[in-house]
C-alpha cells in the first residue's frame, strides 16, 4: 500500500537545504550564506506543486547507480578528518550498541519493550554531535542512541537496560526512559508526543536564563532538541508546541525522524499531507526537509538550525527522511513493510555511506576505520560485562522518589514512617 | 465451564492447569457449538458478530486494520471493508472525540485505545463529553453507541506505560460504564453486551490473558448481563471480590486457603460501574468478611468504593475490617513489578488476618 518508489524527483526550488551538493553557484546558495535563509525558505515554500503519492524526496547521496555521496561533487570534503572520524565512531557506536541490545534481549538479559534505532544513526549523530554539554535532548522510546550520542556512557545505558542499580536511572526507567542530568538528556518518553511540550518548557527555561536572569553564554542560548517520529506529527501536542515555540521564539529544534511507519501504520496513509516540513511555515517557523540517511547533510542543516536558535531567532522544524532497519520493537514481526522498500533503504545505510566518503576523500584509511570498529566492539562488550556484574536495585528503592520526601508515604498503623517499615515493600511476596 | 490457564512465561514458568466452575448468572447460548479459544480470539469473534449484526458499527483505532498489536481485530478490515474498520492517526483525544461524534448520530463506534496507559489524552473527551452528552442535552442526543476498548493491566514486563490499570478514574464519572471481563467466555458476552448497551462503555481487557486464558466459547451470538456480579466460587468464611486478571490470582489464593480450612466465596464484579452491590452485600451478609483485590494502587482505587459501600450496608454484620490487597502507591514499576503486584501470598496473608481478626 505504501506506494513508495525510488523515483528521483528533481530538486524543487524551495527546500534547497536538502542537498549539500548544491554548492555556491547554483540557486540554493542563499541557504549557506544568508542568516535569514530559513526565513526566505519558510515563506516561499507553500507554492510549489508536487504530486501527492511521490512524497519521498530522493537524495543524491546513494542512488542506484552512483556510489559517491553527493558532497563529493566538489573535491573538497565537507568536514575535517577529525569531525569525520568522530561522526563515524558515533554512528558505529549506535549501531553496535543496538545490535548488542538485540542479542541480549533474545538471551533474556534485557526485558520489556525495546525499540532499536538501527538505520537512523545519521540523525542522532548529525544533530547531537553539534551540541554542547549544556544543550538539552528530549527523545522518544527509541532513545538509546540519542543518549549515547549526547555522551551518556554505554555502561550506564546498558546497565539501565538490564535494570541494574548502576544504570543511568538506577534501573527504574528501563529502555524507554533514559535520563541524565549530567548530560542533559531529559528522557526517554514511552508515550509519543509527551516529550515535545517538555522540550518546549526546557527551551523556555534556557531563554529565560539568558534574557531575564542574564546568565548569558558567549556562544548564545542553550538549544533544546526534541526528537520524535512521523506518527507524532498527527498528535495535538505537537501542534500546540509548534505554536508556543514560535510565539515565544524559543531556542528549540523539532527534529522529525520520519521513518514512514508508526508500528504498522504507514505515514502516507495516516497523514493528510505527508510532507511534514510544511507544518513549520504554517506556524511561522522554517520547515526543512533533509535526507536523514546522510549524516553530512543532516549535520549541515543542524548547524544552521542550531545557529539560528542560539542567536535567538526561534525554532525550526526539521524533517529527516530516514528508516529503521529493524521492526518497531523487538517484539514486532515487521511483516508489513515491503522488501523492496527495506532494500532501498538498506542500500542507503548511513554508516556505509560515510565510510565510502571518508575513504574516497582520503580522510582516513580503511584500517583506521576498522580499528574504530574494533574499539567500539570493545566498548560495547565492556558495557555488557559491567551491566551483567552490576547489582540489581535493592527493594528499598521501590518507594524512593515517588515524592521528594520519601516520608511522603505518611505514617503506618504502627506509628512508624511507612517507608521505613520493611514490611511495606516486602509484604509477604515471594519472588 | 472449565477454564485452563497455561502459564508459559519467557523464563519458562512451569505449566499448570486448574479448573474452576462457574455457577450462577450464565446466559446459555442458542447453539451447542463451542470451541476453546483464547481471549483475543473471543474478542475478535465478538467484534465480527457486532459488525455483522449492525451495519452502522465501526471499529477504529491505532493499527487495527492489520489486526492490532494484540490481534483482536484480525480479519475485520478484510471482511467489512476499510470504510468500517480503519486505522486512525496517533491521536487518542481525536479518536475519542471522533467516536463520540459518530455515536451521537446513532452509530456504534467501537474505538480502540492501544494501551490503557494511553487513554489519558482521551480522558477529557470521555469525562467531559461522553459521560455528559445525554444529561446536558436533555436526552436530545446521546452517545450510547460508544464503546472504548483498551488492554489494561500488568503483563510481566510492561513497565510504567504498558501496565496501568486506570479503571478507578473512570468509575468516578457518572454517565460512563466500566466493564472488565475475566476470561474468553465472559469477554465475548460482555463485549457484545457493552457494544449494544445504550450507554457509553469503557471496556478494559486484561492483556496478560490475551494468549494465556483459554476457554470454551460458543460460536454464536450471546450477551452477558451488565451490572451483574457473578459468584464464581461459594464459601462461608470470607468474601473475595476482584475483576479481570486478578481473579485468577484470587482463585489460587482461595485454593490455598481451602487447604488451611478457610472457605472463601469469590465474586467477579464484571461491571465496575454501575456495580452490583446487592450480590456483594448478600455474600458479605453470609460470610461477615470482605477482601477486595486489584492491581491499581490501593489509595483511591475502586476497592475503596466497594469497602465504603459495604461497610454502610453491612456494618453490624462485619466481623473484621474490609481488607484491600492492591498495588502499592507508586507508579507502576519496571523491575519491581513482582513487589508491586498484589500476589497470591499477600492475599493469603490478608485472608488469614481477616479471618483470625
């Protein structure tokens, strides 16, 4: 039913930012040079006519006949060697970690509902690697890799997945709720759309600190990134927050990871206008569509959006066309997606694309990349060992953190604080 | 009716069988054909019958057209067409409001909320619109054709947002009915009754039992009465009241108590609002003791309402305070689920405490 085709649509006049191959000289130059580029895009974009079913905007990155990523149309690489290796390492970490999660799940070490990020690494790496420590990330249930990119140690994430006390949320959140105060990861939300208002509030706080409390930083406002999927874009909370963010010009970027499927519901069949980036201009903010399988393009868009937010110019809606290689969760048999759609995106694997790019531009050698692969394998193995050997949370932790004051449970019939009564959590339950 | 519960957990809990007999309140089916099916199949059968019998009934929700994440809606889209069985976008508030609108114009709207944990955006529409539609329009309009189906309750590994039991919130709303089945046979009959009831009904399905509960279910169309509790097991020392998946735990506790010489009477409430006070009162008048058990947190759970009502009616007869063995007052935990749940041993201890008061 998803009439998804790999037809290449000639780059339309409006969303010029999609292709980073369009360097100075071609029409989209205004993106790269003018600070108000997004403004011009936002208001000019509604006029073009596109045929509805061919929603998919193809990228020039990996098409069936080319093997070079788009940026190589010029001989200068778009990024330095250090940056390229950093991006490569981050994406490989994301992929290796998620593959290990699948293994651990099927071995019974991990339980619950686990949603893996394979295939979407370019979005996480492309955006989050541009952030500072004080910038905030809000994610969905598919949050392991967002946490890792933001800097949460793999050990803590793996331990959290195993439900151990050394996990980033002390074992209480699990797969879908990764939080880290140290790295400013505001969660992991099992409920779709619930994180977006939270991110909007965090962005307001950053703006308040900067403008009212005058705690300004030289680089500008702290930025908040809200990641969510295509299904969420039909939810009321999303629209409410687009409105509020633009109204108050908040330093937030709404990143839509459009992988075309919401469990078993195809985006094309659930949405009246499948082009999500268009919803930005409707609220007065720029809407940008980018090829989410190409980390360099994502990074370029992210750079501009983040710079905009830091300057105080307000929010941006970025739609990343991406794909998840696995099912919705590890319990999803993934029967509904057509094999040719999967194959089309498998050919656009972001890690393979970046690897080709690095090698072709001579930024690093094959053996250096392989040593990164090996290093990451070691990191992930170490994370598993750490998680395995960590203790489970003690029973007393069950009552902690319901309220600020653990004594918030009041006094029991024997006159003592309930939370101190060992029977309150024990009962006579035999586990 | 013999009900076989096979517990096959991922960690290989041993397989056990037990049967329990139902006594009163059975509406017999018009046909003798019955097949052993599990809960989601029974619900699927009910939905097929409901759509077949009324051309103006619709089933919609997230992912229902391929069969739903729990397979309750398999085959419906193929048989009745995508104009009657369709997927909605991810907007619970929209789904509920849209369903109310359909119902207000005389259609039977059977909306699915994918997990009861996600029902809260729809809560506003249900409480403020569905419950009050007939009342505030002076019976000009009503949304009696509305049925909201939602899987609820613990499933062993669900965590915070795939395990909640929100029935108490809806029981507090005059104008809504809340129905919870305990088994496949009950589910089919109660669901058909709920769909055809001229009031908006929230139908919670215990998700743990979707595959695990297997029972003989008649193939024909049959309904079970709403607002009638069922005495599943007769006894004389203490009355136990529960609903949904918790009944199987209560049943196990009854058997263990039997071995210690305590005879327990077990009641399935079936409809939580409006609930059958007479049956419970008659039982407590006989036994003099009451224990209520549910998965939702104890404070403000529906057990509190049962306790208060029964104390009003049976105060002089009660030999011991009403016991409530329920979930703890914490958000539904992930790793701590075994400690949080009202397990058989907790119930057994409470039974003994109450009987020996």
